[in-house]
C-alpha cells in the first residue's frame, strides 16, 4: 500500500491559490507552456477514445479547457467539477453550453449515487488533491463498469539534459513570470515543488488499481514532461 503525505491544510491552501489566480490562469497557462497544453489535452482524449455518447465528469476542471476539448471532439454530456468557485465562474463564461452542469465540489467527496459516468477526466489536478486514494475510490464508485478515468499530469523527465533545462525553467523562469502576472507570490513557486514531490511519491497506475480499477496504463508525452494515465473499471 502506497503512503502519501496528507497535509491537513493543503485543501485550504490549494483552493486559496486557484481562487486567487483564476483571472490570469488561462493566459499564464498557455503562455508558460507555449500552447503545448492544448496538444497534451487533445492527445490524452485521443488515447482515451471516448465515444460521442459518453457521460463525462471533468474533475478539477478549472476554467474548463479539458471539457471544452472533449466537447470539440463531439462529447455532448459533460459535467465540470472543481472546488474553486472562481475557476468555475471563468469556465461558465467560456461555455454557455455547460451552464447548470458545473458543480462546486471536492474530488474526495463526489455527491453522486451509483455508477453514472462512462468517463472521468482530470487534467493537471490530481497533484493538487489532498487525498488521492480517497478521490480514486470515489471515481471507481461513480464510474460504470468498463468506464475509463483519464489523468493528465506533469512529471519529472528522466533524461538528464531535459531535466536540467526543466529545473531551470520551473524553478526560476516560471515562478518569476507567474508572480509578475498573477500577483500571487506562492502560486507558481508551489507548482515546481509539488511536481518534484509528487513524482517521487506517487504511482498513479498503482493507486488506480488499488482503488478498484481493473487495469491502468501510463503513456509519456513530450520527453516525459507529462504523463497520461488511463484506468479501466
Ligand atoms: C492546474 S488547474 C487545472 C485546470 C484544468 N483541468 C486545466 O486543464 O487547465 C487545477 C484545478 O484543480 C482544482 N482542484 C485541486 N484540488 C481539488 C480537489 N481536491 N477537488 C476539486 N478540485 C480541485 C483547482 O481548484 C484547480 O482549478
């Protein structure tokens, strides 16, 4: 059994950060990733091969870019879920088609009974969860048999040269630009710290299997900067 440190104040701090940076999140996200984040979401959805009649819950949806990509690929029944009210408000502004279906909730406590969803997606959110095993058990509870969970998340690249460049970018350049634009001192310092700690301690494939998913597989993208993990119930 994998042990993951649970910080009692993590929930409050993460929510505070995203409420505070919601207004600049999209701009910074696309700037700091040079737009590659769009490709990562698209690729993750292609690997999932979601049908048009899927019933999708996009957890930690933030301002909604993963759900919006799923919509572009033809999925009609989409629910967005996040615990930051400010991030959800920006999502609502970008997507009149989803209004009324976005819900404010924590991934660790899903207010749904039974096996309702065919798919759950999480892009760049799992690292922030305050209790990942608990969230994955919730996912397994509300997903239909044969349904899939798709997780897109950063990781530390293994290639030594890429790792040096990655560290320089994440530790010095990204926090500087992040601070200047978002005005939140801790937000973009927290990002690289949490990626490093996360990669050392968390095996998403193992955790999904422990939560009740029959199979789970990892795909690495862009020199291993990002992983897509797909679990099947
Ligand atoms: C980096 S953003 C990702 C947003 C979006 N998925 C994307 O691809 O741009 C992470 C989001 O996860 C949300 N979040 C973090 N922990 C959460 C939790 N335990 N339950 C629900 N939402 C959470 C934050 O509020 C934030 O909106």
